[in-house]
C-alpha cells in the first residue's frame, strides 16, 4: 500500500495550490463514499476547503488515487460532486481534488467559501 505522508509544513502540494484553503471552524461535514458501489458511506468533518478541493478529517481515509462521491448539505444548498484523493495523512485524513462539480454546485461552493471568508476570525 503506497500512501504519501506529509506534514502540513513540508507538504509540497500546499505551496502549489491554485487557491488558498479556507479553514472551517464552524464545522462543515461531508458525506463521502469510495467509487466502489459496495463501499461504506462515511460522514466526516471538513477541516478546510477551497474551490479546487478539501481536506476530509478521518481516521480511515480512502486510498491515494481513489475516486470519491462527495455531498455537503450547507445553508447555500446541496453541493454534490466527485473528487480524487491526492494526499493521505495517516490518522488525520485526506486531501481531495474536485474532478466533477455541476454548475449549480460550483456556484454554491463559491458562495460557501465567500461566506466563510467573511466570517473567519481576522487573526488567522
């Protein structure tokens, strides 16, 4: 089993991101399932997110490269899409990149991010 392990400080992907991540201290949750129809459905906390992806806090992350179905239920509406696991941090979770979001889901995600940026504490 090959999973890339990086600390937050030495994660090269952290510096290569197109969009900065937004912390989610209010606690946003995501339902996710590995692409395998027989796999278990999971609900986990979203540690941070951006327009390109998110970090899902879970002690049992999917394998590096796995395709997930993700679903957020937030005040902005339902955000449903597909994502691929790009980074696995043992006992912490996984970083995933969105690979498929519909137009409505993209607009809702952008609205969510805008709201989080406006409600985030200024000392972050």
